[in-house]
C-alpha cells in the first residue's frame, strides 16, 4: 500500500500519495471506496459507469554497473 496523507489547503482536503518508481496504483473516482483514496472495487456496485484512475510510474532507474551484462 502506497504512503499517503490528507492535507487541507484553503478549506479543501487533498490526498497526497507517494508513488514509487515501478509502482502501479488505482485511485478511486467514484467516492464509494471504503479504502479511499484507493479503489477497493466498490465501483462495481454503483450504477455509475466509472472506475479507478490508474497511475503507473515507470521505473527508468539506470541499473547499477554490476548488474549490466558483460559486453
Ligand atoms: S471503488 Fe471507487 S473507483 Fe473503484
């Protein structure tokens, strides 16, 4: 589970989620999740045609030199 915190900015609650390289998360957009801000599949029970926002962070970290194949 990614690290997240709720912060209030000018009277509005913002959920700040820390996503690591190579990680994929599903954020609730239907407001029905019991694990908000993360999707728990509850959107399947609603009559709205809406699902989660999928956030995927590519891992473009260069491999360590010792992990590189020999040429
Ligand atoms: S539970 Fe809200 S989008 Fe999945």
